C-alpha cells in the first residue's frame, strides 16, 4: 500500500466531528479508519468554545488511529459554507517559455493572477478553475503541453470570514494536526455527490446536518452559490423532547428508531413507549403522531431553503435537488421535500464500505477532491501518518508542513495559513 495515496479528512460539524482515513485507488476509496464523536463547542456551524472543539477533534482522531495503529499528523480540512462568498474572476498571463509551450509555471502564474483584492476581513479558501483559454480557444480543461502566446483562466474564488477560518485553524493546530489542504465543504462533497448532468443542468445540493443545513447550487459544471441555514436535525430532537416530555437523549433515539417525515405514509398502528422526564411513568405514541412533529419542522426548513434560493437569484432547478446529511436518512424526507420544493429529489449516500451513511458525504468528498487535485497538479504528497503508535503514546508535536502545489518554490497552503494568523493579530 503506497502511503502517498493515503488521505485523512477532518469534517468538523455541528453535531459530530468525523475523521476518515482512506486509500484512493483508481478513483475508488478504501476506508481503513473512521472516527466519529459528538461535537462539543460548535453551534450552527461556528466554533463557540475552542477548548471543547479541540477535545472533540482529538477524540475523533484517536478513534481513527486505534483502527490503524498509527498516529495521524496531517489532514484535509473542510471549511463550512456559512459566511462563504463566491466571486467570478479571470486570470491572464503571457506564456513564458521560448517555444511557447504552456507549462506548470504558466498554470501557476495564471491562477495567482486571478486572485483579486480580497477585503481585510475575508480570506481565500479556494480558487476553482472553470476553463482555460489559449489564444481565444476556450473550454480547455488542462492547457499544459499546448502551444500559445496568451493564457487565460475563468475561475470561481471562494472566500470566508477570517475570524471563522482563524478559529477552525486554531482548533486543528491545538489538536496537534497539520493541514494538507483546505476546501469549502459543499464544493468537495457536492462535486462527487452530483452527476455530471446534475452539475451541468442546475441542481441544489442540500446537506442537512445537526445544527445547520448547507445549500450549494451547481450549474454549468461549477459551484454557483453556497450558504448555510442555522437549522438542522437538532431542532427536530428538541421539538420531540419538549412535546413528548422526555429527555434529549430519548428524543434523539426515538427520532432515529421511529421517526418518519411524511405524515401520509407514517404508521398509525406502530406504537412505542416514551419515558417521561422526571417521573417514573411512560407515555405511548404512534409513529404517525411524531411524524407530524418532525414534518412540521422539516417543512419549515425546506421553505427556508426556497427563500434562500430565491434570495440567491435561483429561480429554477432543472436538475432537481440532491439531499444528504444525517437527517436525510429519516423515512419520508424525500417525499416531503418533493412536496415542498416541487422538484425531483433524491438522497445521496456514499457507496464505499464503512461509510455508507449520508452523514459521511463531506468526509468522503474531501478525500476524493484532494486526490483529484493532486492528480491534476501532479502533486506527490507525503504520508499523512506519524510513527507507529505505542500504548499510551502522546500526540505528535505540532510542526507546520508545507503542502506541495505543483512546482518547487510555490507558496504553500500552510504558509498561507500562517499569514492568516499573522494578519489576524496585527
């Protein structure tokens, strides 16, 4: 097994922190380690307690490490869509070589030329090429090796709040991890969750998590918009807890075991008992009863999704909607979504052994996107692991590693992260 084909992704969500260790072979992911723990210190997609978040990351990392017997030192990190902004940019350079053959150096320069002035309170996350243009010949995916005088690139620039990014990076650093790459979560996850036709025709990728819901729209083969709503599965759990007069833990269990989102299809005959909080009694309810509670909350969520799409200027979705995230596996969610959104709806579930749950869509997407970029730029990353673990081994010391970006001497991702810290404290 070549460790240069190994990747570790870190998905810091509102309800859980997931660490995924996988080997990429011919675009197929072989999962060899998984860590999944309840999030602490994160609300609505944003970090509100650094120490608690660090502990959650460490616990998830330790779970994954125990499965492979090695320490993790480097991760591919996902950045949430809340406070993300997308901007269309263009880069233009003259081809440098004497024989006018376009090289890695020209590719690097045209990408840097597209990095427009970014406001002081924001920071670059990703620059995503849409097409390259060589002497007015457009729709080129990879211009290297072609002959030309002028190289242009149309791209999407993704930025986020400097404060939000700073807090995430601080947590990862304090957990003893290095960063290989960072990607906007819906960019990495949606790119592989959607088919080529869906990305081309216009499709909404909706990830319903615990504390927030991410909405990403793809069209013409690119990410068009990305945003997040501060509502998710935790709100359903709270509703059930209040109405059924039971604990949050019991409500969460009932939601997963008996939950149904579509009232018309729920069973009236399926009865179950619910312990009443604070007293030694139990009440009896039907699936149909709790489906009304769940359905009302999810209907509100999908109406908020429609409002968000409308405000983003999205009036039509020819490709329909693709749902994912932990809440999407509840029975009846696709039927309710079709009724409210009035379009085609399907649920995306990763098809790899060990992660066949919609909640792992982002963690899987981060690894696959990192592998795709490495292949495009010709990167050969180092092993993401430290030494073989000994009993009660301490976490590896923090040491910033420069991520390769296509050619020697190019500015590295972690160097850029350091600049973020420096500028933040100026």
